[in-house]
C-alpha cells in the first residue's frame, strides 16, 4: 500500500494513544471539511483519503471490540458523507463536534 503518512505507517502511529490517534484523524477530517467549504474537491478528496488511511492504521493498532466497532462505524459514516449519499445525515457541525472532543482530550493530556 502506498501510504501518505509513511512515518506513521512505519510504526509511530501505534505509539500514540487512542485519543491522540482520533485527534489526528479529526485534523484530516477538518481539512477535508475546510476544502469542501472552499469548493476545492481535489484537496477535499485528498484529505478525506488521508483520514481513511489514519482510520485504517488505527484499526490495525486497536484491540478492544468497542473501539473497533466505533472506528468501523466512523469509517463508514465518513465514506457516506464525503462520497456517498450521507444516509447517516451527518452535518459539517456534527463531524466537527465529534472530533473536537478528542482534540480537547489530547491537548489536555499533554
């Protein structure tokens, strides 16, 4: 697989806590939402693909079932939002709110 985040894929990702991983995924989702708002579909798509890559790296490093379930649902919801029919009825605000909690927790733990 051709990773965008080569350093993280090489093993550094597994050193981060789950909260830090989710905050980083949230950063990519934020970028995708920002590019979407600016009507730059190419950059939006690239940021979306990077967020999926980080979710996949997180899926490889997580062992507990509840987290696996949440990550799989998140991946499905993001795919639906950015390239599907948005059947889960997510909004830009709801996605930002979801990830802001992880960003806050990650900053608080540093």
